[in-house]
């Protein structure tokens, strides 16, 4: 289990709250009316070294395998700073701000100066994540980034994702080749790892925890990755419960099809909002 000293809790009410682990600024729980909408592996490791399996890991400065460092970059395995403790406004909504800046360890892998600001806002059954990257150095750099959201579902084969019909996708399981999605509602019943390109700013994900739907809204995250490891790959992961793959679906908003170039003094801003609906 995670140590309480590593956790930050945004509590709107006794049954609506978000829990963030400072290792990676990883959201490990989002409860809406007592129902946790976020999947966490029952074998997740909380050693402040390994990436936490599940939740919403922050991917930066690279999505996927990386020649310079660990897969999916260093943000999800770095200790973040709580720069604004959870604060409740007059509407009862709660916000908190986390940040990550370059340090000796990051510069050994990726010699650039940066500051990421991650602002979380919890409303009634709505959760907003604002992600910004500032170039604080004197040279250009480029990156990819993504919010690796694990959604909790009772039966992944009955979950659907909207807004992907007619779009091109790169299928990692078929050598990254490009195909066109022909389904109105995407569902899966096998190992699945596809990056959909130029996706709309909204997806509806049905059949999530509690029989609800999640409306996923995004800004400046032009790609959507849909992933489930299925049985064989789940068993091959030491930090993933062998029988848990039917209870999760990753729907990941990101800027990953190409790298984003940022000049000195420049800022990249993106946002993801998830809304629970009946």
C-alpha cells in the first residue's frame, strides 16, 4: 500500500474525492458518489521507483520506448512538488497544483530546462486535468506527452468508445501500420493497442464503473490511444493482476503522433476533463 505521506487528497465530500501519489503526480483514485472510476492494479508497486500500474500516469517527455531513458519518459517516475495544497472554492470545488522541474537526474537523460505545471480541479462528478510545459532554458526542445488514463470497468468487452469512426490509427500489434477505423463504437475482446490520429475533442466511454458513462473532453491532445493488454500480456507483467484485464480500459489523450517543438520562453498547454454521466 501507498504511504500516507506520499498522498495528496482532493476531497469535495465524503464520497467524492481524488487521491494523487506524489510519485509521478499519479492520480490513483477518483471517486464519484462513492464509486471509483479509476483502475489500479492489485499488484501495483508503491516503492517511489517503479511507475505505478494504473491510475493516470503522466507521460513526458516521450511516449513509448525511448533511446535516452525509460519507456514513457521520466515524469511518471519522478517525485513531484505540491505547489498548491488542495483548496476549496465558494462552489465547493477543490483544486490542487503539482509541478516538476528539471533536476540533475532528468538532465542526465534529457539535458533541457523545463517546468511542468499540473493543475487538478475536482467538481461534482467532473474531474479536470490541466497540463502545461514551459521551456525555462535557452535552447529549443521537443517532446511527446500523454495522460495514460486507466478507466475502471466491470466488463471491458461491454465497454465502447465513441468518436473514432473514419479515423486513421497506428496499430502497435501490427508493426505500427496505419489502418482506418470503420466502427461507430469501438469495443474490444483481445489484446489491443491502437493510437488514433486527429481525434475529436470528445469521446463517450460507456459501460464504466457503476454502469455509468464517462464523457472525456480534451483540448490540444490530438491523439487518443486505446489499450488493453489482455490475458497473456497481463500475466507477463509482475505488477498487473493476472485476472484484472477485463476490469480496465486505457483511453489516453495525448500529443504523440509527432513531437511538439517548444522554443525558449514558450509554453505548451493541454487539458483533459472527465465527466460521469448516467
